[in-house]
C-alpha cells in the first residue's frame, strides 16, 4: 500500500519533495532495522523524529516538524557524503516499510513537504536538491545512532533527557543544539495558508486514503480515466454500476424464459416417455459401476471416488432432454477423459471436464 | 452449501494458524464459516502490504469462482422455480459466494430473509420510515453523488465514503463475474432448446 502511496506522491511533488518523502520512509526502515552508524550533526533534531516514531504522538509530530524548521535554518555548508548509494538503498527500502505507520507517514510526508517548501522559500539555494540530500544523509545517520540509544532507553523519554543525551553525542552546529535546548514547548510552523492542527492533519490523511481508493476504482471502471475530478469519476462509477445491474436484470429475464421452456419440455418428456427415463436411469447406474471400477483402477491415491457419482448425477439434470444416445455419449466421454487425464478428480475439475466434453463448449 | 469456495479457501486455511481465533476451528472442519468481520480483519492484517486491488480482483476474477457460482446458480434455479424471480436467486447466490465478508453481501442475504418472513407473516414491513427529504442539508455535488452511489450498492446507504468505495469496488467485481456467469449459462441453456422441442414433439 505504501508503494501506491509513493507513486502518486512522486507524481505530485517535485523532485526535492520526493527525496524528502523517501527519506522519511527510509528513516522508518532504519529505525526498525537498528543499524549502527557514525554520529554527526543535528542529532538532537533526529531524536525528536525517533520519539515520534516510538510513540506516534501528535505532539511529537509537531516537534519533529519544528525540528525540520530548525534543520532548514542551520543550512550551512556540509561535506558531501556519498548520498548516491544510500538513495538507492532508500528506493529498495521503501517497499518494506510497515503499514501500521501509514497514517503518520502520510502526515509526516505532508509535513516534510511543507518543511521543504518553507526551506526553499527561506534559503533560496541554487543547488537545493544536492544540499538536501546531504542533509538527509546526515539526518539518516543520526537516526541510526538514536535508534540504538532509544532502544536502550526503552520507551518514551522526555525532551530534556533527549537533549542531554544528544548534546553528548552531537559534535557541532551549536546553533541547532541550543535551539533544541531552549525548546520546552512545541512550536509548529505551518505552510502558507494551511493549518497544522490535529484535525487538518487527520483530514489530510483521510483525503489521501480516499484518493487512493478512487484511483483504484478508476482502473476498474472503464472510461473513467478521461474524466478528472471526484465528481466526474463518481458519475462514471454510478453509471457503470447501473449498467451492470440492468445487464443482470436482462440476463435474469432471459434465464427465466429459458428455464420455463426447459421446465415445460422436461415435464413433457417425463410424461410421455417413461420408459426412456427408466432405461436412462438403468444406464446411469450401469455406467456408474463401471466408472467406479475405472476410477479405482486409475486413481487409487485419490479419496474422491464418490465424485464420480455426483458428476453423473449432475449429468442427468443438466441434460434432461438428451436422447439415450447423447446421454451415453456424455458418460462415455467423461470416462474417456478421466482415463486420459492426470489424477485430478476433484468436484470442480470433474464438472469442468463435463462441461468441456459437452457439445456446447462451455467457454469462459 | 458446505462446499468451499476455491478462491477463498486458501485464505481460510491461512487463518487457521492464528491460535486465539476460536471460530477458525469451524473453518478447519470444513464447515461454512460465517465470521465476516473476523475474516476481513484477518485478511487485512495478513496482507497489509498489498493494496485493496489485488485481493478483490483475485476473489472475483478467478474463472474457478465463476464456475462455482454458475453451478450454484443452476442448482438454485432448479430448486426454486416459481417461488422467487431469477434475479433474486442470482443475487442470493452471489451473496453466498461472497461469504458475507462484505457489507452488500450481508445486506442482500438479510433482505431476502426479511422478505420471506414478511411474506409468510403478511405484516406491515417494520422498516424505519426514511425521512428522505426532510432534515437533509444542501449537499455538495460530490455529496449528492456519494449518496446516490450508496443507494445503488445494497446495504451501503449510510456508510462513509472510504468504506463505500471499498464496497463499490467489491460489488463491481462481483457484478462483472455475475454477468459473465449468467451469459455463459444462458448460452448453454439456449443451445439446448431447439433439440428439446424436436424431441418432445
């Protein structure tokens, strides 16, 4: 399901945002895998990300969001780490992210998108994508460290504890550390014209769920791809369901007519030709016995000897109006096919063979 | 209807491994399982990584499922000649094939049950009087359509949009399978007709 999430996100967001989203998913993956790595800058902010992962709290969500703001503020030059292979690793890790964190991923992705946009607006850097990837590198490696420390601590720790621990491990960017330590309250900066309270985030997650389902329906319903917008798509879906229902009604009427004809003919036959019915039944019994023997000879390992009887019993009502010759033919065909076929005498396959050997070609 | 639906039996077997689900014991014995929410929840949890697309198409796209449905439909048509219309038997068998995991299938089964009882008892239907016109605020365009769609899918008149979309997807797949099966069945039965008339004459 997350792959389905990633692709529309990729389509809608810019390339920078895509990196951020992938980074987030990769962060989650790393936290779950608990890989060790070296520590570097901006560890206190990453701790907050991990806190968020641990507890899935909304306050922590906002704290991580504020963290990203600070990440954007301390933007300075950083050594170029090898972000190429890690990016590929991120791509590989995306598919393995768990699903229980889907909703926070959505919101986090959205928040990351917001943070990215804010960053671009504030910094106006030219080589934005590269710089951000470097930032992502740093943050990823820090998260690995913090994942270990978090797992050692086992549970939610307060922000003050984290700041202490992180200040021990952080190396430089005192700006970021000091900003973290000053933080006692959670400040959230919102995107332009969008609120970041719990309700709007939940709403946004809900809307993304709905859009995902609409996309799936778009694939199912033919002729829905040309229409854009939810109203048009719903219109098409309604029309399609109505057309399917009318088709079913039409077919049911047709079947009713056919059934009534069948019934009349059957009654006719049974009234007039009693002898043939008796002879038919005798033949059935006869073929049943030799068929059973055949089955026992060929399919000793199968416990479905009784399947032969119901298949032949179905034979009679299915072809109630056959003459004697055709009835024999069908039974003989059945025995022939079962003797040549591989042992697969389940109920379904026998009925399938029945249908296949009939003169009608019961094709699907 | 003790036969297992081949398209859903592997899923039933998959759920047997969970020890604390007591109702799975009945599934093990091959009886008809009717624990719809359990099954649905288990299915979702076991296949959380997949989307809703795959299991719906797998359920209703199989030719095996179509054959099972057509056999059941023919059986039901043989039994109930004059009591109900063909449409009702078709819907009933469709809902039975769904095994009651979806909302519309449960609604179909319940509605048939209610109607049979109503016919026997000959009492006024006890369904709640729906204040369709009054009390409804002016909806948006999308909201109107959602309501119409809820009216089309049986038993989903009041469900929220995400669940409604899920039900719609399953219902559409089921309807397509129903149409395919019924066309095949009608083709077979129509091919019988000319020879029979000749034979009975």
